[in-house]
RNA sequence: GGGCUGGUAGCUCAACUGGCAGAGCAGCGGACUUUUAAUCCGCGGGCUGUGGGUUCGAGUCCCACCCGGCCUACCA
């Protein structure tokens, strides 16, 4: 597929510029003010100017995002990271030759810098009366539709750079994302937490129920796994004597991709010695409220058709009550699988005759409870079989001290009083091993070293995990996790963009290259992105 | 994995029951010295996702495949 007419025209302009001795990609800019700062400056000095342009020369720079050619004058907006400013290129000011040069060689998407004087146009827009203009970087690809922007979802994800340069809303999502993560760090740092880094490549995976990605470590001649969780490492650090640790990291789960799941996602986990799950619940509430205030400045969130109010305290409902309320089933009295299965089927839950008892409970929670929990809600005290790393409730060993936070129908956080009894932990691992033998690929393998760590003694500890991506979804009102991940996972395209072939005729435009390699018959292979 | 749905110009989208593949923006040429999606005149631009098939004739119908989206399943 050859380059299109617009790309060819722009490459020809590069050829002409090179021939004129103009570098289309100079190494430096001499910008003196960001676009937004230039506007601010003019607002400040304007009262003293008596309607005249600011006599102080300034230089602004940015991407050309619009050009309106009026003949003897041209209006053009340029945009940098701070914002945008209008350039006014006037034949009388710039000179006929420079104006013609601009019209001939500058296209949308190019980066330019302009010297000139700030002033206000008749229609009231603060602009730069341009006295000189230089090309900073020549763009070969034109921008998408100036009014609709780029809307094709696939292209938006595959070529996120185009999405970002076109759609301000997309840029804002990732600004919010950064603010959220910054606020989380601040909250934890101010409370004496130690930020740590634990292995991404793990010889034994654990801390969650999921299929891992597998890789091979040549130097060690051994199979490794990309972490599905950092939980077991962080608790080793509690054993080691740190009282408060946290890590924000990518976890990897080799599972389906949908609106709430990306195989590679960002998780916050923190652990607090001498705390239990009630303490953690309180911190969870504080952390999310703090983060919303810092990143959004409000506790009221639009979420699809709903308004979510994060004002604490958030309601707490036990797993048992929740199930009772939304399904009428009391799981503490329905302890046999066949009866639970029958009741679940009567409610219309998608369970099979061989679905094990705890999985049916989980299915009921997901189907009937979770979608109802739009306002922030803690569900607590889970059945032990669903939670192999959580401590049992002393007054009822069928339950564990665990809670999950649901907001907007999303499972946002998961926490428990950590199981620190090495023998009980060993027993839970054995149960997992049994499930594994029965074909549950997601059951955890036994981690002997972790048991060994617990055998050295771990203080009573509360632990917490938060899905950062889902929190960002909630804060930015995005219903798809892909919208809050810069480069979400997509299947590779079978045919590449074709640039490897198409660009070869233009290699002579690279300065200093006398032997362009293009004539050599090397295989045309490219990443498809 | 299953169901539904989509892929047409650089971008956003049309094209009835199978009958000459179109528009807007962008581009190219021209006019215009305060515009704001500038305006006006003119002109180019297509492997209709890929490969087969049916037909006098396929963007349209059939089959297979590729890549998306939604739902579902899986994801304690």
C-alpha cells in the first residue's frame, strides 16, 4: 500500500527544504514562553499597553493545529503541552517572502516556533503578531478530521498518540490518573509507609487465584512466572520487621479481556502490622476520599446514569446479609452443595451441577449483589473457602475477616486480616493443592518459603489491595478499562502498516546517508503494533 | 469458546431490492490583510479488511479467514 497523496506531498516538501539548506528537524527550540504563559503574560501587561502590542518580543512554539489563510494574512493556532495560542501572520509584519514560505511549507501537525509581539485581535483573542517563523519538526502524516477527531476505537487504542493529540478528553483521563496515583503515594507516605519493590518475575506465583503468564529464564535454566500479585512478598517484609509497606505495581493475569479486565493491570497493595480488617476498612475509606479530593476536588462522581457520593461513612453489610437481602439465601444454613445449587438455579444463576459450593456463593454475589452496589459499600466476613490467605473469625471459623469494597458495581478493593498462623496457612495451601489436582487451574500452588516465613512469626497484620485502573474508571466516568490504560492489550494486526517498504524511496533525505541500504534486498518485516 | 454487530478516500460518514462508489473535513490550484469548523471558485484522491464462490454484473448475496466493538462464558 503506497503512501497517500498527502504524505507524498509532505515528503516532497522535506526534499525541497533540504535542498534549500533548511533543516526540517532542527535539534533545538528557542521558545521563551509556553503558550499558556504567553497568554497569562499578556493579560498582565495589557492594561499598560494602551491598545498597542506588547513591545517585549517573545517566542512561542508548538504543533500547528489550524491554519486560516486570508490571503495577505494568515491565522494559525499552535498548541504545546500548556495550551494553545493564535499566531497572526501578516504580510506587512512578516514580509511577503516569509509569509509565502509559511504557506508553501507549513502544514497541519508540523511543529513551529514564532517570534513576535503579543496583542489582542479585533475579535478579542490574545494572539502573537509574528515577526519571524521557523520550522521545528515536519509532520508527514496529516491530522484526523478536525471536527470529529479520531473516533475509531481500534485506532484510538493502537495509535494512542493520535488519540491523545486529537482528543483533549483522552489527555485529561491520563492527567487524572497521574493525580490519583500521586495522591495515593502522598496519603501513604505521610502515614509512615515504606514504598518497596518486589519481584515481577517469580519462581512461584501466588497471592491470588489466576492463571499466570509463563516465561523462561535462560541464565537460571528455570521457568518463571509474571506475578499475579505481590501479596506474599509484601507479607514477607512484615515478617522482616517493617510495620507498614506498600507497592504500586503491574500484576499480570493470563485471562480474558473485557470491560473490567486487562491482562496487565495496576494494583496498590499495602500491609499494616498491628492492624485488623476494621482498621484497614477505615483507612480504605480515608484513602479514597483523600484521593478524590486531591485529584477531582469533589466527592460526587458521575457514573453512567448514576451519581455516586463518596461522603463517608460508607455502609457495611456482611456477606451473609448481602446474600440474604438480594437472593434470600442464608449460606450458613445451606451448607450442602446440591441444595445451594438448586436454589441458585431457581434464581437463574449460571451455575452447573459440578460447581463447588464456594463458587456458587461467589456467583450469587457477582450476579445478584454486586450490580446493586452502586454507592460505596463494604461487604465483609467471607466464607473461608474463598479466601485462602485470610484469618478465620475466632467466633466462627467458617468465616474469615475479609472485606471487599464495591462502588459503581465494580469490585474495587479487597482486604483482610492476614492469616499469620503457619499451620492454618499450610492447611489452606493443601486445600488449594487439592482443588488444583481436581483441575482448578487458578488454585494457588503451595509456597513453602512463605510458610517458612510465617514460621518465623508475623504480627497481627491487616492487608489491602486496590485496583488502580478501576478506581480511575470510576473517577473519570469511563465504562471500559481500556479507556484508562494508555496502551491496552490488542491482538496484533497480521499486516504491518507497510512503512518498511513505503519509506525506502525517501531514505536519501536522511542527511549524511550516501548509501541508503534501500537497494539491498533485505526481508521486509515489521512489527504490526 | 458462543451469540450479535462492524471494517468503504488521510479522517468522519453515505451508497434502496445486486446495476456507473459519493459527501463533508483534510489535500492540490485560484481569490481574499483581523479569522475562529473562515468564506468563495475549481481539481485530484478508492485492492470497499483478506481470499474464494454465485451472477451478465458484488461494497451489497454465500463460504472461509483476519482485526475490532457489544453481550455472554471465563476471571474466588
